[in-house]
C-alpha cells in the first residue's frame, strides 16, 4: 500500500525552476511507495495554510521552494492538529 505524500510547491521560487522540474519530480516520487498530491502556492501564506489545514491527511510532507516556503510549511505543521494515535 502506498503512503500519501503532500507536495507543497512554490512555482515562482528559484526563477520558476520548481515549475519546470515538477514533472520529473513527480516521476521520481511516483516510482516509489508514495501517492503524491500536489499543492501549488499562489501567494504569501498559502504554504502555511495548506500545511496547517491538510497535513494530517498525509504520511509525509515535502516542500519545493526557498527559505520562505520552508518557513511557512514548518509554521503550518507546528500549528496543525496532531492525528489521533
């Protein structure tokens, strides 16, 4: 059974390189034990909100972006509800 992976992507980070490489990134994850759901940010605060509101549904959270994206994702994860044991 595949694990669920939440992929939060900032498409404008790194001069848009994440958006360009997204297909290759998805191919790598798809060949493994992960079922990937992609969340694309559109504005400041999106990554934090996505991580806070959706992360409990996933086994793994991965982000693609810069320092700001990582900071938002970490803040969102720290605010997220912990799943029941």
